[in-house]
């Protein structure tokens, strides 16, 4: 029987994985997360400690990615290593990241570089972190320094990873450092993140004049009304969608900061500060209007009853990726899926997750949406913030006692897709996914 190609992706498509410094490097002991972990705040009682020891093993880890036919990798620079004390740059750390980037390039892995991925140097958190306006100046200086020292030849930049998630978990839910539950503080943090993004955007472009692309990685979730026929659920879902999904992007495109962060504040420096759209997508939530439920802030997030969920209870909803991509079309910008992944104990489920999401992405590309790359989260199992090491997102299993890496079946499947630039019927059948 003739083998037929099911889904072909563009020949220059970027296939890779994403990771962040604190989650994989190990011994990032000069930031607010390390301090938080020492206070016993992590659900499974773990601390990041040596993590995946990627700080020492980066070269072999990247060699493995190359063997898996990836042609790109998203990583983050640890601010607390580069600037361990306010205004003091660490030459050793610069040398280290130069070696990391050189290793990626030598293996044909195009770097996508993130400047801020949830962690803050202790000197910054001790003076109020993102709540205080001076953070904008500090972040601009750090972005400029990284661009000058490490930026040569780096085309893809992310200033801040998931700003809204950061503000929510750290200042509303209070489960990440500094552990506050203060809505107004969260709005101040978001305002400073917007201004800091804008300053970093201009700083990077003023140093690198060779057409690099700068954006931020936005965590999008689908918010649907729990009851489609309830005007209250629908209105609430619309509002949450605006605040969580659309607010930040709209501000960076139009230069206006909307409520609840600011009262239609015009910030010319913010206008047009997205060269591409970076989408982190994992799941969907149903919204129920619950005005009388104590402590509910007028709404409750519900996982759709009966829906398939991952290890963390997040709904697996591949069609959501298509819906998001379709919504970005109006911006007429290149799009990268800067994260998409699943925590699971069942690796077949991971393979199925990847195939199902790639199918949706392919549909979008076929429909004329300019998606240029896909970064699975993550290459390795790693430190999942408040959840510790228990959830496993990796294409490669990590034995944290020995640091032994073992490529999972899903990792082999993704390698085949990346290597051939297509999903074939054979791949689907061979792996038992339908
Ligand atoms: O591990 C995180 C990552 O740091 C940011 N995006 C979501 C991932 C999974 O929760």
C-alpha cells in the first residue's frame, strides 16, 4: 500500500523545545525562587537544588536535541547570575552564556532567548521587585547589557515570559514569591512589566541593528462560559479573556494601557513593540459567574466536566490552539508557538497530545496563518515551580538522583516529525494514536 503524507509543514519551519534557566540549570541560589523554596513553599516539598544540572550538561543536552532533529531551542538567561548585585555584572556568567549560545549555534539550533522567566535577583526582590517603578530602569539596563554582550547573531528574543501568569500567581493567588494577595499590587506589576517590555524592546533594537525580532511569550488560555446560555457566564468569560489574554498584547500593539491596569494611558514607547506573536498554550477553563460565593471574585474557574485532563488537572483541548491562532490573524504578524506541552505519567498520551496540537497548528497554517515555529515544553523533565519535580513535562525523562536522561517514545515521535517536517499516517498508526 502506498504511504501517504498526511500533513506537510513549511520547509523552513522551526522545530524545538523550550526551557527556562531556573527550571533546568540548578543552583540558582541568588534569586527569589530559591529563597521561596527554602521556606517549604513547594507542594511536593522539593527545592530546585541541582535541578537537571543543565548548567554543566548543556552541551550534551543540546547534542541530544540535535540528534532529535530539532533546529531551534528556547532558553532563558538567569538575571541573578548576570547581575548578582545591583549594577555589578558577573563576567563568569557572561562567559558561561556565551558558551551556551555557541554550543547551540554549533549544533544548528537557532536560539530563542528569554530575558525574564519568573525569577528575580534577590537584590531586586528585596527592594519590592516588580511592584516598584525603578524595575523598569533596571530591566532596561539588563536587556541592553545582554544584547551587547550576548546578542550577536541572535534573531529571536523574548523580553518577559508570561507576564500575566507571573502577576496572577505571585500577587493574586499568592502561591509564588512574594506570595501576596493584593489585586492593586498585581496591576502595578503588570504596568511595570509593560513599560519594562517596551524599554527592553527599544534597548535590544538599538544595540542589534541587524533585524532581530523581539516579543514576549504570552500564556493564552481559552475561557468559555460554563453555561453558554447564561449571559452572566458569557460576560464574565469575555472580561476574563480580555484581562488575561488580550490586554497585554493590545497594549504593546496600540500603545494604550487599558483598565484594570491603567485608565487608557497612552504610552508612545509601547506602541508597536511586538515583532511577532509568541503563544504559550496549554488548556481551557470554563467560567461560571458566582457573585455570592465567598472569596470567588465574582467568578469560578471550572474544568469542563468529563474533559480529558493532564496530570495537573488541566483540560486537554487541542482545538483551542486553532481558535487562538485564528484570533491572532488580524495582527498580520509572524507567530511562534513558544510553549505547548503536557505533564503526564503516560507517555502515549504525550505523543497523542503533540500530534493533536500539531494537527490544529497545521490547519491554521493551511488557512493562511503565518506560524513559523513550534516549541514543545519541555525538552527535559524539570522543576515545575509551586508543584516541584512531581509533574513530568519532558520529551526526555530525567532521573534526578543520577541525572540520567532517557528519551521517551514521545521524544522519538517528535524527533521524527521534526526530521521529516511532516506527520504521516504511518507515524499515527505506528504509535497507536488515532
Ligand atoms: O513550566 C511552565 C513554564 O515555566 C511557563 N509556562 C508553563 C509551563 C508549564 O506550567
